[in-house]
């Protein structure tokens, strides 16, 4: 039985090996290979009024990366253009097709480019200097670029390689600020960085943890019109960490998933509240369409799933490419195992993969590289392309490959710390849990067990009544329990065993603990 002090000690142990524990500790730009070479070349381009093009990506990380670089260029009065590929017409990242529409002396990629070998060759022939900033795993042969800034390069001395593309772009701006000899508040980007780190499922330890914690403070005090628009539209007094994951990031992602990420880019760069609200209306429409498409695709995928498989692999003709990643995430949560969802378009199938727990999905996918056209990503999420006729072979082989891994890693997605005395569920425990936020990769949200809780009342809630609000009683105390997308519904008068996390419920100024259940079973005794 855990006490509050036990919970505090367990969570503190997670960060015992962290080297960087405050902003003043984080690595300097000089730790990144080629960063001053890149910054010096950009400075020359600025001085000579050369045409610079920023090439981003259509997810939150790529859009935020583009905003970070372009905001600094605005500050310097630079001659630049921003290109964010359209998922449906341009494909991913810097590619030969995109280059046909780019006229530039210098191209800077953000959150992409590390595999753009063909595009780099074209840049060389055209006399375009190419600077690549990325965080994805480098291929065996690197592109022939003027400079490559990526902490995952084998000869890079950066101490924490699991940072997102926006952080790499931020470091580039730090180096550029230095070589240009200008004063600029690098902390002004923390509000943006915390969005990218959480959205890209980075490890919430060390440098990432510091930036996200400081970023939330900056976010709540931000003067950016985009964040004020979200607060206004959704009647938010302040943002919590979960608002980044479940409100802000899905909105920013939706434009790139359903239409064009330039809507989100322009929204984040809005100069006033009216402009921001205009773009927010568009983005909310995209997000609503995304939810509907996701619901339909999820329902279509369920009939093809064998629950005995080690990894979920499903596909369909012309499934919406913008939502296959979200559906993969939904399937991992439902089945508590990794999932890959493919959309077939003619002879090719584009897939999106998501992991659970501590399992490295990219490592697993790489075991099938001989039948893949391309793949990339990181431990928690990856993308891949395969010829359609190989899908059945891929599904069979990747399930077999799972046998070589420790299957327990799949099932430990939730960090259950142990049994908790219900008398310890109070405001003090809430403060302890809040202190160790944000929760995510490498800092999983703590879950607890309670057995033999008496079901006093049950109410089905939500638009389609797919959530439960349960009042449980232990001794003479009652607690409100929420079970989203419930898989088991107990009866009033029964005793149940539950696994849950604890959140803060604020109602009419009164703060109380609220139990968020992930598993319910009838009590044996």
C-alpha cells in the first residue's frame, strides 16, 4: 500500500539521472555539428540579400519549426519564403517535385531533409546551397548538403539526441543570433516549443522536460494572437499540460491532415485577434472533419483485426492519409499493442505506425527494410511506404519478428505504481502529482489500484453515451470516477477493482481529486 511520500519518492527517482535540470543547464548550440557553418552561411545570405526558402513539414513539429525560423527572419528583415509541403499534392519534405516550384539561393529545411538525397543532388546541380536541420534517424548515406544539423548524426556531440525538429531549429536561431551579434529573447519561442515536443512524442525528461515546463508558463502569458484566440473561442482562463495534448496540438495538426498546413502556419503567425479567429474558424472545421473521418476509418479497420496478433496491421483502399496516424494511436490504446495503419493508393501503400510503452517501433519496422520502399521516424511513431502486393507478407513477417522482443514491453503502457489507500486521495496528493508533470514518453502518467470499491451510482455521458460517470464508495467516503470509451460497465451495488490516474477537477472555484479509470473488473471477493 503506497503512501503519498512513497509516490513522491518513486516519481523523483525517474529524474535522478537527468543532467539538465534548469534552463541555464541546457546544452549550447556549439554541441550540434555544422550549426555554426549553417549560421554563417545564412548570415552571408542575409547580408547579400539572397533569396532564402524555409521548407517545413505538415505536422505540429514542422509547422512550429517553420514559425520559429520565420519569426527570427521577420525580426531581421530577411528576404525569405516559407514552403510547407501539402501532404496530398507535394508529399513529404524536400523532394524533387517541390524543387520545380522553388527559386532560391539558399534552402533551409526544418524537421525534414535528412533523407532527401535526390533533392540534395538537384540543389547541387542548380547551385542552391542546402542546409538541413532535422531530428529523424539519418540514413547510411547522407544527402550532399552544405550543412546538416541533426543531433542523431554519429559524429555529433549533442548530449541528448531525442529532441524534436523545432528544438533543432531553435538551436539554429540561437547560433544565428550569435553570429549576427543581435539581441533576441530566445525564451519567446518556449510557448511554441512545448507544443512541438509534446505533439512529436519526445521523451519528457531532461532538456525536453525543462522546456515544456517553462513553455507552459510562457504559453499562459503569451502575447501571440493565436493563443488568445484559442482561449477566447474555448473559454479558457489558462492552459494546462493536457490542453496542449488534447486541444492545441490536434487543432494545429488538423489543417495538414485534412487540407493544407499553411493554414496553421498563418494562424500561429497571426498579427491580431481578428486574423487569428478567422484562421481558427477554418482550422476548427478541419478538425471536425478529421474527427468524422477518423471515426469512420476506425470502424472500418476493426473487422480486419486479429486480437491474437502481436502487432496490429490493417489497411484499406484510399483510406484518408491524414488520419491513419491517429487511427493507429486509437488502436494501440484499444488493444495495448503497437499498430500500423496503411492507406492503399494504386500499387503503393502509405503507412503510419504507433508504439506503446517502451517499445521501439522504428527498430521493429527496420527488420523489414528489404520489402519497404522507404521508412523513417523515431521510437514512438514512424512512417513507411510499401508496394501494395507486399502487405500480407509484411503483416506476417512483422508479427513473427515481434517474437524476438520482450512482449511485456507491449503491455506496460500504463505505469501502475501500486495500491493506494483511498484516504490519501486529497489535495496534497494532487500537488505531488502536478509537480512531476508533464507526463508522457519516459515519464508516464502514474496509475494506481484500488480493490473492492462499492458502486453507488452510474451515469452514461457524452454525445453518444460512450463514457461513464461512476460514484464509488469506500468506508464512508464517495469519489467521482470517469471511464472514457468504457469497455466494461458495472452495475449499481457491485464491488469493483479499478486502475486509475488522478486529475484535478475544478468546479465553481472548488478543486477536488477526480479518478480517471483505464480498467475496471468485478471484485473477486
